[in-house]
């Protein structure tokens, strides 16, 4: 068996990374949208808003565990974009990453729809709608609250994604908190949890163009129809554009408030306690590790 | 005392492993089914669906802590089967593992029934039923939701167990995430938590033939009668067969999407940062450790 | 300031340990009973049963963090007793430990009563009762559910405390799971959480004679009167006696199912991966560490 | 980009620390008050009291992660004060720390008001009030429960802050629990969680003058008017003064019950197991590390 599998080995680094990103986002959406499906179709009996927050948070954690050793686990076009702007990721790879992130989200939405097929039929009476009392499109992608203006939605997504990047960059900044790489997926999940708890009610904290657009595309094809693009005053483009702006804003804030002011590596390593550094060998390896850890 | 205990020492490795698997599943079911009993008999006053999710998740965590040093903590016939197929566990041991896993679940169900005897009597009025308003069989084993077709149930269990194996294999893949062994029980518990949150409402996420069949056998003997096998259009065989299929599917997906494409150990160890590797002595020992850690 | 404090230094090891046990149980009860007070006096508006579970779980975690470096953080007469029976703790110290554990619980109950004085007055209308619609004695110590027989209560407490010891011993067994000492307080807290979730509804999972008797004594003195000893068919002695029996039973099960069968240290250290052992210097020091870690 | 950012580098240590404290408190309040806003404006539909507890707890965790490498992450004037009294922080820096902590809280309150602008308008009908059925001032700062007397409120805040300091000092006392620095932010967050669960209902567990006064000042300016200072019998000064008293009390209790009695470093290092110490180089570096870790 092991030998049979070995025959399928792919050595191309980009293909491996794209497959890892695809699987990572797949896991994220499978657990995230799955938890929404469970809450919606059981009418809050087997879950509540907190379980949706936990579903996306742990979805991110396991999405990162599945992919980080291969691709660095961006799982989010807005994160990939920020890393490109910071010069920590290649611009050439960006479109491939984005495509496979969206693909993973699309496939996961299809899987959730398959797993909850009977439940959605029973709940909605077979009528797949985007709005109304038995609407089920919200299982897959985000829609704004009734009171929210478009500008309010943009502000909401920009602040949310900026907060996400602030946390992610702090967790990956080895001169600030120096967290072991195996804890980072858990803590990134915790960041998504707290954002869902504190910024989820306005428009469902997409924070991620792939997380929102992939499943939306699926619902468009699978029977919910063009309403998925029309609802909420054509809300669909906000969770694509605003997270990119927010990610750049959050990056800028963290860089300007904390990261750029760190003393250079040399002076730092003399002042800091030796335990954090003792197992680092040289500057090149340090760089490799920083590269591998920051993208999370 | 210590000396008295020493006299009982058993040196046979297989017996030790079987006892550890038995105790591990016992702990898992004791906490898992216990939390269902608490929610059912208090009519959601001292717990809710989330506490059932937490009960099974932490049940898995402590089940793994209790047994992993001895048997590798499969705690699930579907996991044991997958590891045999992957060549990481001996086929000869498989029937012993399965028997003691089911035995542990049976004994734990008996313990829960003993601990909640007064509560179940008070809640059900002394009438042990599988369906109806005061049904209590669902404390011990899983039954499908009313709307669920048999095919829907099979799909549900296959997807759920595949997701479990995907997470477990990613956590144990030391070339992907390289998690310290003492954190793996916690993270496997977190995987069970998120599956319960996102895939629990259709049919109670058994994901494990022993977890479902052991307690079902207990209820059959202890007074719930043959309804436990008839209910849900003879649902009982689905959580036995479908998890095995799902476990193999999840294994295949992870292997084909991530694990087989890792560069071989030698080329890897040059590229990666030294801190992850520095304390490994040689290839044989590495192998031993991988063997001990992956099965979780 | 630092110098002023230094003058108060006590060098007697037993006094230091007793103070640490007292403070540890104080923290446990302060958070645990505090969370019950919050749920009761707000009528579930600012908390629910899960928050009580979390309160006791994190109370244990921080109680252990506060005291483990000094006394090993038993925090429970039943745990101290088991360790004496296993030969891992001195019988001479046992009465001192128990007295200071009960004292810590008593003082913490007084603190909770002080902090919630206005809330308890407002909730109960100034009438401190043990039973009835505005009973408040349950904030401090445990009372059985109406349906529970005395035998049912004894069984409940025996099983619960046995499960606790099973988990605690597995966490401390460095030949099984080898968990870093700084994670053990968190995982012991998780064990208390899952027991509260799965075994809390029958009689409030005291599991600890000091946790129950100290606050009960406080309520007796502070105005709830002799009802605190009469209620529940004189329930008060069950959470004192049954946890001791349960702790010994749990110890026996873990020892007989797992711990005594471990191969001896020497043969083990050859088979296991070197990373777990590399930082141990010799057998004596190993012993010291085992001694310090197991009692948790 | 990286190079552009480098031009903005500030080398002054005090400015860097103030910016880090400001950003840390900003993150704390952004998540904390954000979670209250979500619960209030959705009328408990997308959150409940527990999610507020989690919001502040994880807000503290990420606030600490963002700032601890630079400033030690006090994030609380009462903590800064205690550390000055203990001689572990400079008195000269104290006013700067406090000013930037309050500033961070003020700016975060403004951000929450911006993000929840539409939601607050819809919930309150555009009428920003401090009391009454659609009061929204409680999103930003704390107000006492109706039943609470001023003395009761002072006692509540003193006990709560003392409990916080007890936990924080125990977590940072490397001769007691010796927790790796990267786990401390998570455990400090857990301490805030359990305090919110067990001491939150009387007056909202401010425990932090900056957390309460910064947002209160914002609400005063932003339209809630002078009621924010008058409500609750002029409650506003209690969460400023009482936490300072409580912090000193908690520090005193931990020092007198545990820390001052530790044997001196030399005798300790012989008795303890070598694994905790092996990577420390000398006394000066030890000192540096203690300095950096305790303030958390």
C-alpha cells in the first residue's frame, strides 16, 4: 500500500503547495459551513452562535495543520496578498494560490450540501432560498444584517480583517512573542474565534475572499440561483474587496507600531535570554524558519 | 503497596496493549455517554448540545492520555483498520484490539447506566424506551434524525470519519506539522469537538464502530430490548460499516494530497530548520518515534 | 519593598506546604463557588451550568499553578490519602494537609459570601435557606438531586472521584504520556471540566472532602443553620467518605490496568525515543522529578 | 516595502514601549467591548454572557501577544503600579504607561463605535442612553448591578483584581510553576476568563482603570453625555481606585503566602530537576528573563 502510494508522488513544489492550500481551505470550510448548517437546520437545538464561532476557529486550526508544512497555510487570498506586498511571498505564485483556495472552498461547500442534503430538504421544504424564514444560503456564504449599510459593511470587513492580520503577524513575529510553530495553528484559530465573538454579528465575518466566494459560487450553481449575488444590495463583492484592504491596513499597523522598531537581530540576541535562541544555528536558517512561520 | 502491585505485573505486550485499549475506550465512553445522560435526564438544564460535544472531545483526549504510551491509543476499530492497511499496525493484532475496544465501550455503558440509574428511572418513569418523548437509548448509542435516509446516514458517517482521519493523520505527520507527542491527545480531542459541532446533528457522529456497538449491545441486554437494533430502519449497522469506509477514504485523501509528496527524509532535513531535528539521534529511532506517534 | 517582604521568609518546609495547600484550595473555591454564586443570583442570565463547570475547572488549574511548586498541589484530602497509600506522600503530613485544605475552602467560601453579599440579599430577600425556590446554600456546598437515593449518591461520588484519579494518574505517569509539568495544571483542570460535564447533575461532583466540608461549615456558621447538615437525608457525609473510597478505587484501576505493567526504567529508556529523556541527568534526579510531578 | 517601513524605525525604548502598551490595550478593548456590542445589539441572539467572558479573555491574550516582547504587556495601570511597588518596574515610566494604556482603550472604544454604528443606531433607535431598556453605554464601560451598594462595588473590584494579580504572579513565578513565556499570554487570558465567569455579575469586572476610564471618556464625548459619570451613584471612580488597591492586596497575599518563602536560587537549583534550568546561562541572564516574564 505504502509503495503503491509512493508511485503517485509529485515533486513539483508549486503543485504540492496548491494541493495543500486547496485541502487546507477545504477543511476550514467543511467544519465552518458544516457548523452553520447544523445550527440552521436544527433551529439552534444542536448548536448556537458560539458553536459556529468554534466551527470556523477549529476549521482554521485544522486547515493550517493540514497544509502549513507544505504551503505555509495562507488559506486566504487577503493573507497571500499581504505577504506578497511585504515581500515574504512570490507574486508569481499568487494567482495559483488564490485559484486553489477558491476551489477548496467550492468543493467543501459541495460536501456540506451533500452531507446536509436531507436536513436542508427537511428544513426548507425543498425550497432553496436566500432570504425568508427558511433561507439556507447563509449556510454557505455571508449576508449582511438588515440594518447594515454598504459602507457599514465595508468598514466592518476592513476592521475585522485588519484585526486578524494584527494577531497573525504578532503570533508570527519571533522577535516579539516567539511561539513554537506547532502552537501557531491553535492560536490563529483562537484569533478567528475572538473575531467571530466580537465582530460576527454585522455581516458574518467572512474576512476571506475565498471563504465567501467559493461557497457563493456553489450555491449559485446548485439551485439557490442568482439571488445569492443580488441579496443585501449586491453584497457579494464586499467580502472580496474589503478583506484585501483590511489585511493591508492591519499589516501596516502592526509593522509601524511594533515590528519595524525591533532592534536588529544582532543587538537583540545579546540582550534577550539565551533559551529562545540557543537552538538557532545561523542567519540563513533563521531566515528559512521565519519564512515558514510568518505566513500562517 | 507499591510492592504488592508489582506482583501483578504483566509483561506480555499484547495483553498490555489490549488492557490499555480497553481502558482508553472505557474513559472515552464514560465521559462521552455520561455527558449525554446528564443532558437528557436534566432536560438540557445542566448541559446542552455543546456539552455533549465537549464530553466526547475530552473523553477522547483522556482516553488517549490513558493508553497511548502502551498501545498507541487507536480507541477505534476504523482507525486500527486504516493503520493496518497503511502497514503501520499488525493485522494479527487487529481482532484483539477490536474486541477489547468493544469491551471497554460495553463496560463504560454499564457504568454510566449505574451512575445514572436513579436519574434514568426518574426521567423515564422506569420505562426504558428507544423512541418516544422519554427515550433514553440515545444516551448510549446513536440513532439517526427522523429526516435522514439510510443513504444520507451512510454519507454522513463516511464524510465524518474521513474528516477525523484527515485531522489525525495531519497531526501525526511529523514532516508536516511536527507536534510534540504530549499535545496530540488534546488536538485529537479538538478534532472530535469540531466534528461534533459541524457534523453531529444528522446521526450523532459515532465515527467509531466500538463506540456505537458496545453500548448498543449493553442497552439490548439491560432492558431496552431488540428495539435498539430495529430503530431507525435498522440503523445499527451503519455506524459499524460506514466509519470503516470513511477512515480508509480519509487516509487515502491525506496520503494523496499531502503525505506521499513530502521529499524524502534526507533532502527534507537539509532544508528544514534544525530546531525540529536536533534532538533526533538516528533514522531507526526516528522510525520508532514516528511509529509511536502516528497511530494516535 | 522586596527587602521588607524578605524579612517574612519562612524556611520550614511543612509550614510552606500547608500555606500553599491553603492558598491553592482558596483559589479553587473562590473561582468555583463564585461561578455558582453568579449563576444562582443572576438566575442564569450571566452564566449557565457550563460556566460553573468552567469555574471549577479553571479554579483547579489556577489552584494548582499557585501551589504545585511548593506542595505538589494535592488540593484534595482524597488525593493526599491516595498518595499516602501509594507510598508517594508522608502519612505524618496528611492531617496537616487536610486541615489547611479545609481551612482554605472555608476562607474562600467566606470571601464569596462577602463579594456576593448584596447579590445574595437581593436574590433571597435576606432569607438564607437551604431548600426552596430561593435557596442559596447550594452556592457553597453540594446537595443531591431530588431523585437521588443515598446509595445512588455514594455510587455517583465513588465513580466520579475514581475517574478523576484515573485521569490525574495518567497525566502524571511519565512512562505513559510524559507531559511537561507546566501543562499538567491545565489538563487536570480539563479533567475536572469533563467530569462536571458528564457527572455533575446527580449531586454536584464534589469529589473532594475539603471542597464540600469547608464551605458547608461556613454556611452553618454564617446563617444557613443546621439545615446544611440535615438536607438531602443528611447528605453532608457522602462527599467526605465516598471520594476517599473513589480515589483509592481509581488509583487501583490505573495501577492494575496500566502503570505496574510498564517495563522497568532501564529497558524502557532503550526502546523509547531519546528526546524525552535527553535532559534527565540521573536516576536520583529522575526520582525527584517524578515525585514532584505525580502528586498533581 | 520592507525598506520603506525600515525608514520609520524608532529606536527610543520608551516610545516603543508606549506604542506597544497602546496597541496591546487597543486589541484588548477592541475584542472585549466588541463582544459586548455583539451581545447587546443582537439581544443575545449572536452571543451570550459567556461570549463576553471569552471576548475579554482572548482580548487579553492577544493584547499580551502583541506587546509583551516590547513592553512586558502590563495593559493595566493597576498592574504597572504593583510592579513599581515590587521594584520590578521603573516609577519614572509609570505615567507614560498609564497615559498610553488609557489612550489605547479610548481609540479602541471609538473603533467599536464605528464598527457597530449601524447596529447601535438600529438597536437604540438612535437614542444613546446610559440606563433604560435600550441602554448602550454598557457596551463600553462598566456599570454596577441595581442591587449593588458602593461599598459592595469596592469590595467586588478589590477581590477581583486581587484574584487577577494572584494568578498573574503565580504564572510568572519561575520558582513555582516555570511556564514557558509563550504560554503565559494564554494562561493570563484564562485567568481573566475565570474571573469573568465567577466575579462578573456584580459590576462587570473592570479590574483595570484604563479598560474602564478610556471607553467611558469616549462615551462622554461621543454622545452619551455626562450620565456616564453620574450613573450608578457616580460609579466611575470605583473601577479606577479599587483595582489599584486590589492589585496591591493580591500582590501582598501571593508574596507572603508563597513567593518570599522560596529558598534562594542557589539552594533551589540543587534540589530541583535539571531540565528546568539546563538552558539558563548565568545569574544576570536569569535576571533579565525574570524581569521580562514576571510583568505579564
